[in-house]
C-alpha cells in the first residue's frame, strides 16, 4: 500500500553545536552553532542527489518543505520557503 507512495523525512529539533562534547546536554543560546541541523529525505518525490554540501538552509524551512510534499500551501508569518533540493 505504501510502495512508491511514501516519503521519509528525518531531522532534529536542534543541533549539537561545535562546542566540547559535554555541551551537548543543552542547546539554543547556551551552545554555539546548536541552531545548525541536518535533514535527510528519501522517497518517490525527492531527488537522489546525495549529500548537499553547499547552500544554507534553515529550520523554519522544514515545515514549508513538508507541506509542499503533501501538496499544501503553508502560509505562516516567519516561515521559510520550501527547500527545493528536497523536491523533484
């Protein structure tokens, strides 16, 4: 029922930052660069482009990307634009 119809997206709600390992217990302003997250997608409506090493994407783009994959128009103040690299 789900074959060729399902997209799986994995991400985090915050990053680990670039501080020492013990700092990973906290996030936001306590840990430098903890606003940097990763995101992975696989499915029939995402291109198999491998790891993106260029470009800057932001957490406020995640919901807009999910909505676009679902065919929804996501309109919210402060929302980012969908991440086109995740869309075919």
